[in-house]
């Protein structure tokens, strides 16, 4: 692996599979012995969050602690960041504190790359979500969950049919997932209203559909995306009712899924909008697994970037 994880394009098929295998090994190690491994003892990891987050921040914190690293949580609110301190000054502070790894979430696409490229700090930079650009560890935990459930935790995702449904336009989760799922051989279809697809989507080389009901029973995985109201400055659909009717995963659509199809959602969910409560809580749902696997995959990322093991 390279020094940083800024995008799925920092990985290739081999290193992505190695990372997923490492996460599976860590799952076995932490299940059978103790929850905490000494691997990153003495290392410092800083969680630098310029955007609200519950699950991703907690997940990175749990991952770092399970590898015995020291963790510093640095959120924009209540720090000098909210007083306008620049990314550069923050990076210089982190360097002075001896951060070996910085996990950054930022509303601007490209902020993690800027931190890594400018060499203000010598540690590894891990992108925990930048604007509408990428969220590589989310895609890795999603791939881990699919592989664990549908491929017995082995090999790639060849032949698995994945539908990614909803607000693709604002979704860094969709961008990272498209790159990784394709790299691992899955067959990806994006399903959304035309207003919620990026203009460049044709270049993504995936299937596109405006009709959620068509081919519904052919998918092995249905990944629902949150409608990201906070990134919407204009109206992208006539009403929430109409959106839910056309693009929501409800009980009728749920009943049409393949018997062993997986329902996924990165969270936080808008229950009743993109996903109904019964779909979120159904036997198809692997949403709690995604959260659990997130810790394992982030442990693998921190381990591979910071322990010096090269794949
Ligand atoms: C996602 C994110 O922040 O990009 N959530 C997450 O990381 N668990 C998706 C979202 O906010 O909808």
C-alpha cells in the first residue's frame, strides 16, 4: 500500500484483496483471543473531523484503540479551526504533536489530498470522507460485508450484481463503491432520478437505470443511499412522498428481492424516505454488519499503513 489512503485508486485489485484478507484475519484474532492487539503501541492517530460524524469517527477511534494506538480526537467545533485556522497551521500542529496517522473528514473535496501532498506533515493521511468526492473506508467495509455474506469471505466479487440507489450526485460513498466494486469484478447499476446523477456518470462505465422496479429481483445487493439534504441548495425532486414512492426501498419492493439479497445503507438513514423501517430491520438487512465490519476494515487500514508492512 502507498503511504496514504485518499481514494480507492490508491489501491489495486491485489492490495484491496490483501486489505480485506487482513481485516478477516484481524476478525479471527480479536474474536478468539483478546479484543486488543499490541500492534500500534506508541503510535499516535489523530481524528481530524471538520464535518459532523458519529459512526465513522467512533469506528476509527475503536479501530485505533484495538490496535493499542493513542488517539486524539480533534473536531472543528470548539477548536481554533472554527476561528479560521488554516489546514496548513493545523497540519504543522499535528506534526509537532508527533501524529503518525491523521484521519480526516472535510466538507471540501480534495482536502485530504492537499494535506498529504503539501508535506506539512510526515504521517499517513486517511480520507474519512471529503465533500462529494470519496469515502474509501466505507467502500472497503461494504466490499468486506458483501464478500463475507455472499462469497464466504474469499476471492473477489466476480458476478455479484449490485444496485446503488438514490442520491448518487452528492454521495462520496457511491463514488468509492463504484471504483472498488468494479475493481473486484462486481456488476454495478446506479438507480436514481436523472437530477441526482452527476453529469459525468456516463464515464463511470456502470449500468444506469431510472426505474427501481425493473430487474429488482436480479440484484444480489441493494445499497440504499441517504438523501443528503444538507448538500442540496435547490430542489432535486418534487416531494419527499414522490421520492419515497419511486426510489424508496419499501415493503413491496422488499418482497420482490432475491431470497438471499443483501440490503445495505451506510447510515445515517432517513427512515421513511429512502428506506422504510421494515426494510431497514428485515432479514435482508446487513446494516449492523456494516458497522461492525467498519471497525475491522479500519483496523486493517491503520495496520497496513502504520505498522510498516508492505503488500
Ligand atoms: C456517509 C458519509 O458521511 O459520507 N456516512 C458514513 O460515513 N457513515 C453517508 C452519508 O452521510 O449519507
